[in-house]
């Protein structure tokens, strides 16, 4: 089968592996974030990461090393801003997001030499992922999923109702900080797969598609994971065959999955 | 045994006083109806007891420990007023929701969740999505969730609001059974005076401060309360006359 020869290429295999790992992580976190009405946090953190990536390029440091701590700090800042100032969740995200982009644009304008590199982070380039990046993506994604599995009961309780969870003995504030950190890690990893502009799609769309079908929380996590991994595998393949950008192709496949699952639900109701 | 002790509790939202020098105790086996007019501070009092609101002056002890040091939350079951306002898109089955009340998961705890459903006669709903249930069924599911750890104290905030008369009767009968057969103390905020008089043993009447706290029998025989409450006393006392 000549058409499947591309599966033998190392860069395709690396893209499959890293993409599937990051997609699994994003999908699981996405269900939690969507149900907590924090869908836009991925968008906010990816925009902050844009500023941090620009800072890394500006200082000559490996950009993702700067983006990771900055994204984690930004996720805490969003939570504190939301809690202490009694802002709505999306308003806190909008503030942090706008500042992140502004910093990135100012640094890009000052440096004037790394716009090409910054552009690659904006739209991702999973087909150019290195073996080291694959290993980091797989290891970190696997570790984060283990942490989520360990905290599953508390996460489910707090996602359903924070106050009831608190009265059941769940340390909700601590849990929220852990989830914020995990989301920041997931966003930074996903930047390499789909780019700053499309990270939130990888978090939100598989989750929303899964919620059209799921009858239980566990069911939603499984469906989201299946949809996200499927979209990455098909997206990477299609991107190679058609010479379209991988990140955007992955997002469009996710969108078609969403349309199908929504249509199925709609027709079932009708 | 004294399980709740409140001494001189005072609380204000910004400059508006909500509770003023509230003091009372709850013992094992008590079934207390917490009544009072709108804005009397009933829900605030319960939220302060549960540590959901902060910033009050005075002392709260739960099971002999100051609230700040209390950590045995599995001894308390809580059914809030707004359970019917949960996210309608949340994909949870009945057994998942009941299991949320458990401190830790595990096969023994799964059994506890099944037992709680069985106790309230809703085992058949076990695998149904929560959103597919009626208001009365959902209320029972949340009661099962509050009972799943076999608590020693159950706190309910207007539990009968969403219930039709038939569901209300079966709901209160379940509460009576929990209180009488299992010795669980109950504090129940209610505007349902007739049901409160029929099922609860004591009345805590709150209007920013404690106006009355004793058994229904004493409330119903008190001329002072009769002069103060008139119609309310008549409505609440038909089960306790004589």
C-alpha cells in the first residue's frame, strides 16, 4: 500500500506519538474546564505563553523554558484575580490574555529579528517535532494524566459543586491550584502541536463533542480522549497527504466531529 | 452528647448586621426546625456552621472541636437549598452523584452509595442521568449523597421547596426514620411550618438573633409565643397540642 508509505517516516511517527499524548491530556483537562465554565482559560494561557515565548526568543533562552513557568504563574494570577477582586472568570482571563499578547507584540517589535520563529509558535509545527520534544510530551502528558486519575474523585466532586465538595472534606482551593498548573502545562505542550492560536480548540472542542454523547462524567472523559487522539492521527496524516498545515487540519477535524456528535444528539431528540 | 455549639455568633455583610449574638447547642438525636422570616439569617447561620462563609465573631464548635480545627467532615451531611440549580449539562449518573459525598473511592464506599440509594428506595434510579429525573427524585438523590458517609449530623436548607405534596410526605418520612432509627441529628431550615411541626422535635426561631429555642411542645404552650406569633403558632402546633 504505497499510500500508507508515509507511516514509515520518522517525523510522522514522532508527530503521531507527541500529538496523541498531548491530545489525550488536553481532552481530559478540557472536559473538566468546560464543565467548570472555564473554556477560555486555554485561550488566555496560550496568549500569555505567546508573550513568554517572545521573551524567551528576546533573551536567547529556549522559549518553552520561559513559557512553562510564566503560564503556570498566569494561571494562578487568573485564579487570584477572580477570587480576590470578585471578577467574573472570563473577565480575569481576558485581562491576562490581553496583557500576554501585548507583551509579545512589544518584544517582537523591539527585537525585529525573531518574527519568523515566533510565527512558528503561533501556528504550531508538529511535523517538525524533535525526538527530545516527543519524549518530553509523552512523559509529561502521562504524568499529568496519572495525577488527574489520582485526584479523580475530588476533581469530579469539585467540578459538580465546589461548596458541596468543600463540605465533603475536599480541599477545593488546593485542588484548583493543581488544576490551574496542569492546564498551564497542557497549554504549553499543545503549542507545539497546534500553535498559540489554536490551543484552546484542542482543549475545548473534543470535550464539547464528548458532552453531546456522554451519560456520565467518566464516559465524557473517554469520548473526549478518543475524539482528540483520532483528530490528531487523522489530522497529521491528512496534512502530510494534502500539504495543509497540521494544526489547522487537526482543529477542522475536531470541528467536524463536534458537528457530527451535535447532529446526532439533535436528530435523536427530534 | 453535644455536637454543635454556637456562642455569641455575630456576622455582618459589609455594614448590614445579619446575625447578632446567636447562641445555641445541638445534641445527638435532635431534630431541629430552623425557622424565621426572610432575611432572618438562617442560611447564613448554616453556611457559617459549615465554614462556607467566613468573617464572623463568636465561637462555633463541631463535635467538640473549634470550627477552624475541625476536619471530620464525613460526620456531617449537607443538602443545600440550590441543589436543583446544578449545571444541567453535567453528565452525571445517580450513582456518580451519590458517590461524590464519599471522602474516598473504593469498593466498600461503592457499597455505601448503593446502601444510601436502597435506604431511600431509589435503587432503580442508580444508572439514570441526574438530569432525566424529576425534582423530587433529584432531591432524594442529593439526600442520599448527604447520607452516604453515615453522618451524625444532617444539615438541610429548605429541602421541601421543589417537592409536590406526595414527594414531600415521603421525603419527611425518610428524614424521621433517619433521625429516630439511626439517631442522626438534623438541623433543617424550613418555611414549611406544618411539616416542621409534624416531624421536627425542636424549634429554633431566628430573626437575626435567637427568638425561641426549645421543644415544639413548650413553644405551643407558651402564652408569650402565642402573643408574638399567633397564626404561625397555630399552624405549626396542630401536632403538638396538649
